[in-house]
């Protein structure tokens, strides 16, 4: 059986699908992703005695893994529903989710390394890793944060495009139900990101950003569900 055409998938799906000799089921791929990151977090926490930071890292890895599940199911579900070509092209082919992820990641790095140290007596990185964060810890942290930003960017883009889909197209009852289920899954993933909020209570900018994203995706996807009615 042939897989989906590249350009009709998320960038994440294209990369995983292009790996030679590797054909993992969804559960296997997500489990591997979680285990690899979590082993790195636990190992570095042990080496540098950073167990408090490890808890935050585990939450971030768990959200990223949940995002991988959501992305795969949103992608597979959209293709199975035989989505209109303009919708598929906008959702997948534009790769806008990568652009949003890059923008979010740059903003996050700027906040962590420039804004927060200038504005806070105890910056977030210092509170987690100490005044001189180990290089390997920072490297893994940025890798996890990029993974997280990519999933969050994808969730936001899926919500925006689903709103346009609901306004632009009419579907039969079964197809409309399928799209509403996908929108509900995106909302579920967004709400799941609330596990990050307890770690950001002393970081008003990040708290507002993550909380605002959760609310925005919920509202936009909810509106898409309302608009996606059978013809």
C-alpha cells in the first residue's frame, strides 16, 4: 500500500515517512519519541542534579508526544475524508505550520535569553538550571522546546484553516461529523497543554502566551465545528 503523497502531509509526517527502512506504527513512533527525550532528561538530571527542571521537561515532552498523536490523526483523518484540494493544499502544502513554529521558537528564545534576564531578578533558566546552565542541558532544552513549538504551531494552523474550511465548504452529514471530530481532537490537544501552566506561574509573559494559545485554539476550532454543518 502506498502512503500519502508528500505535499499532502505535515512536514513531520514527510520526514518520518522518508526515513529508509523504518516503518513505525503511530504508537511505536510516539513511544520512541517520548522515551528518547525522557531518557535524555533523566540522565542529565542525574548528572547535574536538576530534578526540579526534569519535572518541567517531562511535562513538555509529554505535551510534544501528545502533539505527535494529534498531528498524525489530524493528517490521516483529513486525507481519509477526501478533503477538497484547496483545503489540503492550504493545510499541508503551504507548510505554514513550520513558519509559525519558527516564529514561536525565535520569540521564545529571545524571551529566555534576552527579555527575561533583563526584566527578572531570577530568570527562568537560572531558576531551573542554576546561574551557569550546563551546555548539554541547554541543548536538550532547546531541542524539546523546538519540538513543542512545532506541535503548537501546527495546532494553531489547523485551527485557522478549519475555520476557513467551515466557512467555505458544505459537506454531507457523515463528512461533517468527521471534520468536527478532528476539530475536537485539536481542542483536546490544546487543552492538554494546560499541564505546562503550573511551571509558568512566575512567568507572566509565557503564562499569557501559552494560556492565550489554548483559549484561541479552543475558540477558533469551536467556531469551525459550529460552521461545519451538513448541507
